[in-house]
C-alpha cells in the first residue's frame, strides 16, 4: 500500500472518520507513529522546543526541517508527511517561499508543507500550490507570531477577531490549501469554520468539531510533567517511566548488577589461559 495522499485526507472530511495527525521528528518517533496508523505525520517546527530545547520556534531553520524530515521519511511508510516551513522562510517573498518549500519536498521527501497565516501569506500559498506542492494552512494561535500575540493564549474570542479568522480560512481555501490547522481557538468558532469549509480542519486546542486533531508527540506521551495546557491529553507519563528506568540503570551499575554474566561475551577458557601464560613472559613484566 502506498502513502496516504492529500486526496485521501480531503475525502475524510465527507466521511464519519476523523483525521489523526501527530508530530514526529526522527526515525523511531516516525516509526512508532506510522505503525500505529496515524493519517498525517507533522514534522512541526515545534521541534525548536521539544527537540532543541528553545523557548519558541523562531530560531528553527530550513536546514533543521530538511534534516528531521529526512529521518521521518526513513521511519515511515504509510502516513502523509507534512513539514512546517519555519519562521522567515516564506514571509519575505514568493520566491523565498517556493525555494524553501521545494527544498523540503526535494531534499527531504515530504508530501506537503505547512505555513502559518491568513490573507497576508495567500500569494505565497498560491505560488507554492501552482508549482505542484500541497500546502496546509495554520490559523488561530500561530506560534511563529508569539511576540505579536503577546504569548501563547486563546485566540479569536471576540467578534472581530473571529470574523477575521473565518475570512482568512476562506482565503486560504481559495488559495488552494488542502487542510487548515486551527490552534487554540474557541470550540464554537472552530465548529463554524469547519462547517463553512469544503477542506478539513485539524484542531489543537480547538475542540471536538474539527475534522481531525493534532498533538505534539512529546505532549501526548507526557515527557514534560510541568507543561500541561488544558487541551493536552497525556496518554502516558514517560517522564516518570524514563526517570525511574535511568535511576535503576545507574543503581545497577553502582551495585555491580549490570552487566551480568548473560549480558557478557565469553572466550574459550583455553585461549584465556594461553593469554595469561604469554603475559608471564619477561617482555610483559
Ligand atoms: O509545530 C507544530 O508542531 C505545529 C502543531 C502544534 C500544529 O504546528
């Protein structure tokens, strides 16, 4: 079976099945996510935070996105791979946007790119789509604009902001995006947008009326017990499991319980006796 295509994703809008999307950033995370059966793997620029340990996504480069997408591509066989265009890789001009989207498709093997913004980035979206590269939009809390937004907070709660977001969604659809991520907006607004559009919406902190949902791999698995916005559901508590296991490993070394005999390689007893004999010769004394 080949990879899921954007046509499969668009078709899901008209079905009862919701679209599942999850981030992955390397070979094994991609393999876990793909083998579990997710529809879309997002190589998100959230890697700036969960992989690189930065405060936000702004410093992530196109090279970083190419590097991580290459690994995700190797680790997956079935899911559609969507890769984020990072901050300032598409805002300046259509030419820059095309060049960078092209690199992500050609060098890394993504199946589509994602970029943040509404009307302001419509010319870039059209140029990329016209070249034959599928684009996913991203509205609401757009993390690349965190300084403009004044932090990571719920967006479009008021009438004007809400209408602007709906207008932006319609412009994105007209520009040719195949789906739109709606991040951290009220559920009622996400419902309205999802009903108005012919293309799927994928929510994160946008409630259950969206056509699909996305989470960050590390958030789903509970890597950081101190990071818990209300839209995250921890399906595991890996921070506790990993810490417990690493402590056990250190303890086993300290108490000489790792490695044991079965975890060691053995030599022919006669050979080791011969080696010892050799060492008794003058030249080794
Ligand atoms: O970068 C990312 O992981 C994202 C998701 C949070 C939608 O854009």
